[in-house]
């Protein structure tokens, strides 16, 4: 009780008030916060390239400009050459994926399963699929769906403008921003905070770069193998599989299910199912045996069981978005807690603060 002073009370109240204001701002401007997070991720991914250019004698501002220019040109190329094909294939699939088609596919799958497994009751799949299809194709919800779609495209357009702009300043003035943030940290916590920031930035940068490379390679491999298998919409499915693969454990399952559904929609029968399953299986073997051990050998530092439960918690909390950010968030929390514990055990100043309380 002797350590409770007016100054400490005021500081605590100010800290609580500051945290509360930050939470309110983040809640009310969640889209802008998401853009800033994307810009930080982009800066983590590109920072090694900018540093390499700087070591070669290129001024940092010019290096940042050149690097982001290449990224912007790649986005423009992708948007003008790949996205239209992807959209066209998805529209074609959407036109074919009506209630009648879904019910027909469900009936065929159910017939095959009932023939193989007599304990499965008739109608279990067809009836449930019909109910789900009616919900999905409910015309009364069309306006809501269109409104959400417009909002998504608006956000994408805004992100293309805001994210590179913010990433430019994160890359150019990252060290200055860090110094400004560290100035508000008390001296006795300075070294611990600096170490936490350094460890988190290195680990997240390595993780996001690994995920980007893995997702790109899985997309290309899936596109290639599905094309060889005979799937007409192999590009759109390959892109979807590559994006889904960023989710550990559950991504490959999504890839299998998606390829099977699209193959049945295209052919109207099961003639391509086995070939598509083999194609995705080959991609997953390459990913599991070559890509993941090579790319994630340094960035992954958690037990597989822990990763599984973290992803499940993320899914329960925020759906697909939660599954995507679960591992980076858990990594940040883990590094922070681990470093704080280490500091309390090794830094004399923390032990002195603890002894004063008794």
C-alpha cells in the first residue's frame, strides 16, 4: 500500500484511458485498421529486398519506390490478365451451379454411398442439400448479397490505393516510427520492449514471406495438375486452392472438396473426380514433403497440436478471417509472454521492483 501514490494512480488511469480510446478507434474504423495491418504485413515481406538494395548503394527512398513499383505492376498485370479469366470461370460455374444441378449431384452422390454402405438412410444427403440450396439461392436475400459484393469491391479498390501508400512510409521511415513508439516506454522496460519488437518483426516477416511463396507455388502446381487432369476451370480452382492452403490443416481439405464439386459440375458425373483428387494429392505431397519443411523450418516454432487448437479457436471467434490471423497473433502473444518472463528472471531491475512490494 505504501507504493500507491497519486502519480502512479494518474499514470494508471491515463494508460487505461489511452487503451480504451485505441479500442474505440479500432472498433469504429476497423476497415482502416485492417488496411494498416495489411500495409505492415506488406512492409514485413518487402523489407529484406529494400535492405538488400540499400546495401548495394541504392538510397532507401529509391529502393522502396522501385520495390513497390514492381509490386504495383505485378498487381496491375494480375488484375488485367488473370482476374478477368478467374471472374469469367467463376461466373460460368455460378450459372451452372443452380438448385437443380446441386440436387442432381447430391442425389448421385447419395445413390453411390447408399450402394456402398447399406447403413446410410436414403434421403439424408438430398433432403439436407435441398434445404441448404434453397437458403443459398433465396431471392429475398439477393439485395443483401449484392450490397455485400459492392462493399467488398469498394474495399478492394480502397485497399489498392491505401495499402501501398502506407507500406511506402512503413518501409521508408520504419526505424523512425519505431524510435517514436519506444520514446513513450519507461527506461526500465525499454530493452525488453525493444527485444519483443525485434523478435516479433523478424518472426512475422519470415512467416508472411513463407506463406506468400507457399501459396503462390501451390496455386501454380494446382493449376498445372488440374489442367493435366482435364478440369476446364483449373485456373480458378487453382487460385482458390492456393488461397485456402494458407490455412494449416483445413486448407488442403477445402482444396479436395472444391476440386471434387467443380469436376462434378463440369461433367455432370464422376468421371473427373478421381483425376482431380490425384492432382490435389500430388500438390499436397509436394507441399508437405518439400515446400513446408523448407519454407517453415525457421518460422514455425509451435507444436502441431497447439497450431490445430489455435486455428479452431480462431475459426470459432472470427470464422475464416480468424483462421487466417490465428497463427500470427498467437506467435506475437507467445513471443511477448516468453520475453517478459525471461526479463523478470534475468533483469535485476525487475527483481528489485518485485522486492519493493513486500
